């Protein structure tokens, strides 16, 4: 058995409960994949997107219906070391990647107001565009359970809103395209355990902006890092708090909400209070 087969076997066997079953549950529960889909798997080079690619390879191999996959790596200006690491991992994992170039890092390097937000939007737009050119109707991202609850907590604490990260979304700018998140139920700790078990090394955040900040100030903290630390603290209090944060967006009781918004229109409890 070669190394790639051992890695694939670990997903199905050793990490069956924590990764494989949660992946298939998300695909089924949220109806993420349909027969005839052509999915562009967006690979940044980190552990999450690489595992997402392997999971989709496996479910296509063992699944009940046919769908297509394209594995896209957009190079927004990686340094040579990161580019080589991505290509090395793709070879180890036998993921047939397509690499296309952009200069997004250079475009946002000197932006002072929300460069990370702008970078993410630009990268997403490039990926949608390239995926469409390849005949894909969906793009798959490697966001996981922890990303979901961190987003929920950031929204509450910093925006004063109850917003979550959806398991799938229709694109507003690319008609007919859809975004899916197949690792929606998988916890980051289990992804790290899979990576370590298979002795894999992936790139971290490859952005020049965050790399420079880390050099200038090793204690630099982002809002998402704050949320990770906050949620880790909650987990020390109770092992159920993270799941409760996650489930809260699945169990919204509108008759206990003072206000809510749907499709851009705001609503108040007073609308039906007299009833």
C-alpha cells in the first residue's frame, strides 16, 4: 500500500467517526451534491482545503451517483516555498490540481482598510470565474465546524447581529453557480489529528500582509483568533458549548426574537403582537 492509499484508508477507517461520517452527513443533510454536478474544489494549500479535496475524491469513488471534480489552485502571489509545498502535497495525495495565476496579493498589499476582506472577495471572484470557464456549477470550500461557530460569535460580539456561515449559497454575481462547504460538521481538532497522524505538512496563511504583521509584531491578534481563544475557553467549561453555538443557528425561535431580517426586509415582533 503506497502512502496515498494509507492516507485515504485513514480517512475511512481511523477517522471514520470524526471525519468521514461527519462529511457524508453534511453532504446528505444539506443536499450539497447532486447527480451531474461539476464541482470546482478550491485549494488554498492549507490542511482544510486539501482534506476537502480528498473527501470529495473518496465520495466520488465510493458514492452512489456520478459527478465531476476539478481541483483549482489559484496562486495569488505565493512565495516560491509555499508554491512548492502545495505542489508536493498534491503529488503525495494524488490530487490532479490545476494552477492559475493572479496578482491579488500585490493588489491588496497597500490597502489599509480591510485588506483581508478585499483579498477574500477578489479570490472568490477569480475562483468563480475560472470554475465557470471549466464548466463547473459549484465551488467547494474547506470551511469547517470551527469556522462556523467563530463566524457566529464574531457576528454577535462585533456586529450586533445573529448571522451564521451557511453550508451552501447561491452566488449573487455568477448566475447558476453555487458555493458548498462539505466539511461543515467537521471539527478543526480532528483535521489537525488527521494531518499529524499522516505526518503531513501544509502551508499556513500565505498572505504577505499577515506574514509582515507577524514579523513586525508576533503578538498580532485577529478577531478570528480572539474567537478561537474564546471558544477554547468555553470548551474548558463544558464540552457541549461549541455544539450549542452551532445548533443555535439551526433552532432559531422567531417568536422569541425582537427583530429579524429576511431577504433585505426588516421585521419586528410588533407586526404580529396584537394577534
